[in-house]
C-alpha cells in the first residue's frame, strides 16, 4: 500500500512538472540593442588557389619551382601599409590542416633533405609561391595543393 501511494505521489509530481514546463513560453518582446562592437581590421581579402603539378615552373638561377598568382588585393596601399599571409592545406607526419607559409618539411624520409614552401609579393597585383628543395633537386609535387592567400591593409 505504501509503495502504491509513493508511486501515485511521484506520478502526480511528474505530471505537475510536465504541465508547468509546457506552459512556459520563451516568446516576449525583443530586448534593447547591444552596444556597438570594436572596429575590425581595416581591409581583409582572401583568395584560394589550387596549384596542380603542371603549374610549377623551374627557376634555374634560384634552384626552385614557383607559381605566380594574380591577386588584386596586392596594391600600393598594401605595399606601404599591409601584409600578405599564405597558407597551405595538407597532411604531413599524420597532421592535417592549414599550415602557414613559410612551411618547411624536414627531413624527408630516410635523408637529410628538406622541402620549403614560401610566399612573396613580386609586384602590384601578383604574389609568388615557391617550392625549394634543400639539395636543389628538380622534383615537383605529384598531386595538387591548395593555397590560401590573405591580404590585410589598415
């Protein structure tokens, strides 16, 4: 008998609780607008490019491969008051993600040779991504690589 009363009492409490929760409403008048947030960076532009193995060009005087990438964000304002960042999407040593340039992978398996990717601004509207082997070898990647270029000016 006590067990039945206890069960009935618990059932009544649960029913009251559910009824109370269902009768609650989250709708109401909108609150006041928040304060203006801080100013963000002046001007940020980004471009993503895929570089295929056939896109790399050999520069015999620098013993490196390169790809020139047009990017309109590289203008006189950026050259005097800005920055260009480069990132490469990839997977190295069981770590996947976006790697900032310059990026050096060393040593290559079973050797003392290392590989570096770097970015530089070469002229108004153009930047260059270079691939440099430490031993000067002429070997291009066998698969496409995705790069992201970001320009920031004040």
